[in-house]
C-alpha cells in the first residue's frame, strides 16, 4: 500500500543541495541493509588512487539519481503532459533509487574478474528474499517485479525506462556532476536545471525541446571529457588491473586446493560461482580490503605481492602507444619468459574500448539510445542531425593502447632484455 510520510525527510547533498523524500516506501528502502551497504561501495572504484577526493559512495549517487528523477517527474506532473501517467511515479522513483544496489566492491573490476553484471545482481536483490524485496512487496503484490523490469529494460512504458537508463537519464546526469565534484576536475559540469526544464515525455520517449539543444551539447561534451580524462585514466586502470590479478590468483589457488592462512565466507561461493543474494550483499570494500591486508602475508608469493601492491599503491607502470601491434605482444611475451617473468601476471595490454563507460554515438536510425529533439512542428529529430558539435564527437574511438608492467622487476633484469624491448617500454626514463 502506497503512503506518504507524515513529514518530509531531507538529505543535505553537495550536488543537489537537498534530496527530498515524501514517500514511505522510498524512506523504508533507504533504510534497508542492502541499500545501506552502498555506503561501503565507492562510486568510482579505485579512482581514489588517482584522484584522492574520489571517495564518494554508491549510496550518495543513488540518492542523487532518485532526486533528479523526482524533479523531472514533478515537472512532468506540473505541466500535465498527456504522455505521462501519475500512476508511474512511485515505480519510477524506486527504480531510480535502487538502480545500483547490485554493485559489488570496486564495481566494474570485480565484474570483469568474475564475469558478473551488477544489473543482474540488482534484479536478484529486488526479487529474492531481501529487505528491499519485502519493502517493495508491501507497496503491492508484484511491485518488485515491476521495479526490476525497469532496470532490465523490459518495462512496457519506455518513457519510464528512458528516465532511469536512457541516453539522457538521471543516472548519467548525477554521476557526471558528482564525479567531477569529488575528483576536483571541471570537465563534468553542465547546466542541470536547464536540461530538466527542456525534457518532455512524447510518443514513448523522453525528448528534448529544441531550444534546449545547447544545454544538451554541453552535457555530452562534459560526458566525453570525463570519459577520457577520468574514467579512462591509465593510473586508475593500473589499480583495476591489480584487483583483477589478485582475484585471478586467489581463484586459481582456491581451485587448486591451496590452504589460505586467512579466508572468510562467502569467498568460497564467489570463487565457485554459487553466490545467492544474501551472500552477495556481505561483499563490500571493507571486506575485500581486509582480505587483501591479510593476504599480504600469505605463503603464496604471487598473491602476497599483488595484495601488497594494491594496498600500498605500488602499481604497475605503463607505456602509451599510438598502435598496439601483434609483433609487440609476441616480442614482450618472449622476452618475459626468457628473463623469468610471467606474462600472465607481469604483463598486461590494455585498450580504451575495454571500458564500462561509453560516449554518445549517432546513427541513421534513431534508437532507444539516441537523444531526440522536439522541434516547433512537433517532429522528432535525432540530435546529431541538428548539432555540429555532437556530430563531431559521435562515434569517435580515439584513444591509445597501453602496456602495463612491474617496473621494479623489469629494472632488475633490464640488461637481459633486448634493445628493442627496452626502447618499446622506454625503460631508460626509470633509471635514476
């Protein structure tokens, strides 16, 4: 049963000033253990190694996404747009609040290491026997399935899906502003208030009034800059690499029957791929870092070394290349084996297209991922058809390739490497 709080609750927020809560269900969801766990999951994973202010949590981001969605819906309802139904309000707000509840510790790194997806876990947390599920089912029977279908993009009303997971959604708008604020960069700032004023529900999509095109251009340029300057930062990628290698080594050891000096459940279920929702929410970054601290003294030297590198920020160095040739990979793998290094752990090739973030791409046929403008004749036009700025950045795959390596180990065997390998890795810059 849907009910309102007797008195509005507010959260002070550095991005939106205040986050307003009027619904009992939203308040109850915030106070579930699954949502409170997001306080212990950083929004930007290991980016704090690169930008020391990036300590903000998935909890604060989720509140921000909820607040932006609430403001958009309030505007829709004040204007009485015929394409918006007030019956969709609460289910949309719940999906906005809960869209990231399935994120694991260090987010995308753990997803890559164990081939899991936070959207799948979000839906499982909504649908399995959790506090979140119980709160949603108290609204009405089957309500949890409705909320989960928005996150899984199968909800019958595409306007609702657009608000939460579309190309101009509340999720992206909050994380760009919040990530820019906490990293201390200015690339991610844009005029949120103006964008919210020009959004319209129309013909099954959230579209932009044509007069607001320049505000959306600014948003997309901010997104483009944050993509390359923050989310793709090579030092952050090095720290994510350390995480993946630690998980890779620990999984190998577990499956080989190795006896860990320090081991806590539910790591066994994680390594076996048998986690349930109750076990999954036990995993947070405090848990993972506690494990790494203990693993620094493990008898397995590889696991101990990698754990120490991560905890003490002794990350792999990198060299940037305009092009990654197969001959480079072959050369370095051969050199590594010749000097006693392990290419599976002491060498890593990285490409910008591996990343979990994406820039806006235009196309001939407008799709659910394209931003549509509503012109004065009430015709819909895909944004890049009208905006030279957006057209110029859409579909660009600029970026470089990177080779990561433990410079301390390489410098010890530097004289045994070929001249070609030393030049490729530019090892001379590390000579003191």
